[in-house]
């Protein structure tokens, strides 16, 4: 077979992201129940932060509507 007709296969594999690597380590170290619990806990933390931000924004709006100045922290 002539050299021009031979096909060259190039295999390209992307390096895993840091998140993928951490998930792989997590799956080796923790059982599935612990993984689920950790993810649920983190989801709760993010939701608590969102609610706290919403409360602060609502308080600022109410204070502005009542003519008072917002308290700076």
C-alpha cells in the first residue's frame, strides 16, 4: 500500500478537568451515600446563601421605600 493511501489514526484525549478529577477521587474514597449527603449539604449551603441575599435585598428595598437609609455593614 502506498504511503499516501495509508491512514494515520491520531488519538486525542482531553485532560480531565479539576472537577472531574475531584469527583473521581471522591468516588474512590466515599461511598455513594456519603457522596449524596455531601452534595445535598452543599446544595443547602448555596440555597441558604441565595435566601440570605434575597432577604438583604428585600430589606434594602423596604428601607428605601420607607425613606430610611440602608444600614451599611
